[in-house]
C-alpha cells in the first residue's frame, strides 16, 4: 500500500519497521512495508510507538525513533 506513497521528511506510524524495535512476542512486530518505504524514499525521521519503548536506530539516512511518553526532537 505504500508503493505509491510520496516521499516525506517525517513519517509517523503506530508501529515500527520489521526487525527494528521488535519485541519477542507475536504482537509487537513491525511491518515489512515500512522497511521498503524507508529504503525507497529515505525519510529524515520515522517515528513510531506501539512497542512502548524509547529507542533510536539509524537505517541508511533515516532516524527510526520509537517513542513512549513524550519526546522532543530537533528538526
């Protein structure tokens, strides 16, 4: 569904990309479509919740940021 979605600087999603911030259960696993989107468009930031953690991972040129509670991000 994201194959035609245009490139953006900041992408906000409920869940994470697959294998980035995943937990060891069947519920807190990311989506492969987000990985494909990041690889295709290289957004500056990809923000997500769902896993209930505050963690950051760099994927290529994209900062994948899991947020739990509040967070200030300088753009």
